C-alpha cells in the first residue's frame, strides 16, 4: 500500500538528526504531581509538564509536508495548541507543524487524551504512541488520527515492526472539531481496545505491538496522499488543534 510505504520512509527519517526543545512557556511549576514515570494524569491548563517536550527543527519528510517547530506548540487559555502554519523562514518545506511528545517510554496500559481536532482538507490531528529507528527500536505505533477532511470519523491504526495496514474508521456521531472529546486506547499483550468518550469503539487482536513507545500528539498537513487526506487547503492558515489533558494508567503484570 502506497501510504504504508510512505510511512516507512517517514519512520526511517526519524533516525536522522533530531533536535528537541523543552516547552517554551512560562509555567515551569505545572502543578502536575507525577514525574512521568509510571501512571500519570496531566491537566494542560497548568502548562507543559517537565517530562514532555515539543519537537523542533526537523521534519519527518515523505508525506509530512511540515517542519516541526517548538513555536507551533503553545499553552493559552487553559489548553495546549498544536498549530499548522506557513513557514515564516521560507524554507524548502512550505509549512510548519506542532508536535508534543513524552521524554519517557510507556508500555501496556490505558492512554487517554481530551482534544478538539482541525476541520480542514489535507490535515491530521493525532494522539499516539511511537518508537522506531530513532530510538534503536523496531517501529511500533498505536494511533488515534482524526482526518480533517471528515471530522465526524476517527481512524484507529497500529504498526508492529513497521507492518501496518490495520486502519479502521469509526463513525463518531459528532463533529470532533466542534468540541472536546476523550479518545483512549488500552494496550494489552494480546489486543488493543479503543474508546471514544468512555465507550468501547473497536478492538484489534492480530500481531499486536510490544515495544514501549513515547506518547505523542501532532498536527500536520500532508503531501502526495490526496487519496487519503484530500489535497491540503491552505487558505485558512493558521490551523489549530487543541488539547486539554493527557493520562496514562500503567497495567501491572
């Protein structure tokens, strides 16, 4: 599948130079009590927790038509914003995107986010776990992706050692760009169960990933994947996905 090949190229690109900066907001004392090891719950109205960081100064390449910029990850009005915009530096890649990720790695457990997605052709608003070549690991990933072309649906997917093609589109019954909703998944050794607003939505049980990964969120526009995302419409930039909270509950063996 063309998309899977492009994703493999993007994952390989992550093994190149990667530069991160800590969240550049003034809220250093976040009020979030955990240190990010084991279970935690983060209310993003308190700013950037110390065990998370914004991606800065690089690109995934391939179908990701953005450079990641720390300036595209902001904390305002009690929320975190991940922003897609024009590149003010006029670089080779015309757009910039926002990405937020944990510094630690997490395995089996329940992952949950409260977020409001972008409605716009050609973009993705996401919540996922990832590890790969940049971590000297196999590419294992579990995804919650809302495609801006139709924000009444959410796409669930996962990769095990680089093998994907497990996409499942779930009809939300609401527009994910209009308000905040919770999206979660429970990752077990033998299955993944996804939830929307606390309701079980989908279960996968074939070739489940096993490598602990980082918790990640991003907002980006695509190129060369019009059949999946539709052609990117840049007439309304900047575009903003918003996040209220993130939590992880570790499953004990």
